[in-house]
C-alpha cells in the first residue's frame, strides 16, 4: 500500500510585493518553506490551510485562489510517503502579529521544533530560498506570473 501525504500551503503577499516564508527546525533538520502543513483526516484543503495559519501565524486568512498542485513525483524528506502539495494565494483578515526576521533561521528560543518568519521580495526570490522541490517549483511559477502581472 502506498502512503500519500497531502500538504497545503499559503502564498501570502504583502503590499510591498513580498511573500512570507517560514524558516523551521525540527529535531536538528533546518528547512525554509511557505506557511502551511499537513492535511488531517476528515479535513478539507481550505479548512486545513486556515487551521495551519492560525496555528503557525496566529492569524485567520481568506483563501483567494488556487495557485498550484504538485504535478510530479516527490518523496517526503521525513518518511517514505509521496507528497502531494496544494498551494493557494491567501490574505490575512487582520494585521499579522509576528516577529519578522531579516536573517534566515533566526530563531527565538531553543527546543526540538523552532519557527521564524521573514518576508522576501518577489523580484529577489530565488529557488534556493526554499528547501523542498515543490516549493522551488512554486517560486518559478510565482515569478513568471509576477512578471506578467507587474
């Protein structure tokens, strides 16, 4: 039996044309990605994304549109499951109450699970700014779309 791991992420872009990135460390493994996480059993994609933003960013979001769904095989970096990631464009329903960092992996505190947030200008965004191949594909698509629209 094959295991699937469904992930859902939000592309939150501010008025300065910057996208929100999440730097994380779990049990010594560091990675950068877009805010979001795993779908829980019995949950829809949009409900999962809204829950993840409340959990990670302490804010409610409105889901504006679907952006991308994984269209190639990718195995999880953490186990033997196949990752299916769905990305949406979102906007916060209130001002974000987060401590934004300028430097990657600039964590406050210590522990087995750490997280910090930073903004990255879309024009300066590079695939190296995120860790996982699916997020890297999303950066390519976001930059293509951004150049067409701006």
